[in-house]
C-alpha cells in the first residue's frame, strides 16, 4: 500500500499525503462486530481532564477485534475483506470461519482476500496463522504477542511493527521487540506470524491543523508562550528561552529524558532495555 499525494490547490495541501485505500473494502463494518463509542475527551471517571489536548473529532464506530483467537481454535477461516479501522493505525481483516462464526483480526502485511488462516496451539507456519511461541521457528517475525497466558495479544499491534523470536530459555521464549528491547515471555503464550499491515503509516504528512482536529487532537500551546503563573517555562519578554537548566512539565516535574519506570517494580522478564537513539543537534 502506497501513499497518495494531494494536488497543491492550497498551501496546506501542498505537502499533504494520504494513505491509499484502494485495496480496502468500502462496505460498512460488520453490524454484529461493531458498536458506538462514547466520547470522553480525555476525562477520567470523575470528569476531570487526565489527558490534555483531546476532544472533538469525527464520529467513530468501534470494531470488536479478536486479539485472543481461541474461540475458533483449529477452525479454518477465510479472509472476506480487508478494512480500514479509524481506531488504530493497522488494517483489519474480516474472517468467516467454517463453523459460521465471524471475527475481526489484525491484518498482517501481505494478507489478501480469499486467503485462509488458522489459530491453534500448533498450526502450519504461514502468514496470518496464530499459534504458541514454542511451535514457531526461531528467527520468524511475529506480532500481536501475548504477555499473560490466555489474555490475548497485548504488544506489537501498531502499523508496520513486528517482533523477532530469537530463542528459548527453559520455560520462556526470548523476543526482540521493535524498540530493540529483549524480553522473556512464557512459551505457551501465542503470537501471529507476520508483520502488522500499513507500514507506511508513519510516513503520512498531516499537512494542516484541521486534519488533526478530525482525529480528535486539540491545539497545544508552548509553555514558554504562557504566563509565569501558568507554566514553569512561562514569563519573560516575548518568545524567550525557558530559563531553566532542564525542561519541566506544567506541574513542575522534570521532563524529557527522565526515567519513569518505578525502581520498586523492576522486572526480571526484561533482559535488555531498549536502546535510546541520541538526537542530533
């Protein structure tokens, strides 16, 4: 799937790029597998803003994605359509199983309408098939990986991502995540063969502010553009520097580069931390 560049009819559309949806089905989502989504606009259960700069956006239907794929274990399913999902960066596939069941699953890159997929403890090593890690050959690329047995895929689900099965250590499988982190996972946990679809997602150029509003993102204001009473970076004459040794959050805590993982919650499942890329100055 490639990107489509818009005609430069306005300054905003001059640099804008749009994902090519030509290979996707234009039908409405399966009625039994979709439902309405209540907008929360970044509010928590008490109605207070817990995530800033959220609100508005286009109305969406939630698709019920099957991240576990254990209800139709061993039953072959045919790919009926590849569809766009506004709630995620990856494409989804509508599966009709031989027993009459229907389900939405994350579509791997290269999956086509008419292909057949199977999920089970041990199946054929084929694109789109899902099985336990202990039956997947070392070196294969996988996605939608389980961390807790039976909970369903929790990691490696965004567009264009894939983890690599690098080996086994006793009761655990060793997985290299897209972030270069090396993690241990129980080898009875499941994963899907392949790479998540829509790999060009990170190359899309938004182009104009209105397009971000369609996505439900409200405007952000730099802290140094505020008054001193509103932000630690605020105050001063004009657009002055922040005036601090290190940047801070609006609540006065250090930002950018501060480790947030709790020392008391250290995990022995992580064998190697992700490699941080240094920013060029």
